[in-house]
C-alpha cells in the first residue's frame, strides 16, 4: 500500500489524534496525494516568486507567505510557498472556498518551528507540529527529488493527508513559523474535487 497510516509509524493509539480528525502520510518520496478524488491542487508553479496573497482554486491566501524558487527545501524540485525565513513573516491563512473533509500538503523540510492549525470557523480542531511526527521512518529524511536528492538530510519531507470524519469539516488552515530563523515550506496543497470522499477512502484508512 502506497499510503502509510501514521498510527502505524507512531503508535496505534494516535491514529485518531483529535475528535473528527485523522491523518496519514504517503510513502517516502511521494509528493502528491494518492487519495481518490484529491485532484484540486495548488502547486504555486504559475505564480511569480515573492510575497503572495490572493484567490486560488482551493481558497484564498492571506498575506504572510512567499513563493520561493526551487531549492534544497523543495521536495519535488518546483516552486513552493513558505512562511518564516523566506517571507520575513510568521504566519498566513488559507481560507477554503467551501468546507473541506480533506486537506493535503507536501510538508518540506519539517522543523520544530513549523506549525499547522486547522479550523472550523473560529474553532481550532488540531495543530500539527514536528512532535506529531517524531517517530517517522528515517526514509523520510532528506530531499527526495532527483534534482536536490539527499540535501537537507536532517529534516523530514512527506505528503500529509488530513481527514475530517464524523461530520467534521475544515474551513481554514493557518501556517505558522516560530520566528524567521527557519521556514515552513509546503507545496501541492490539495483538497477533494468534491467535499465527499470516495467510499473506499476511509476503508483504506482503517484497514
């Protein structure tokens, strides 16, 4: 199976980390979601480098993030969005066009200053930091792309799928970095083509 349930990588007891929220990591080196119907993707490649805010096919980005040219922190050797060192800002918000039951992203060069919080309205549902992934396999270490392969070998690169279950939906995501000494680099931000996942999706998660 190409997708790995993070509960299997960490402990089975944390596969459901918060009421109505579960998450999986794609296999090492996979840079896009393999979830059925996860086809609405923002990869930032058509955008000019530099400060970014505005509407996209998945939602509206506030100011705070910056589009960065491919470098050692790009897991698929393409442009990406970052907050922190590259933008000299500490957060930005993605407000989805409609409530979502899936949000996926390529988390590049994860470090302890990065955090991602998903919201439903004003309610914070769950915050992800490096502590959630402390037991990831060493196979996730280092840039997986052919262009920058093995660079930044001390940090994890992985595609994260986050699911809302039992009626839970996401209306926004806040990307934060604690200061500007490092960056929170992400790419290939993804939602479902429709808000309802394919019936097989949750079966794969709980198999």
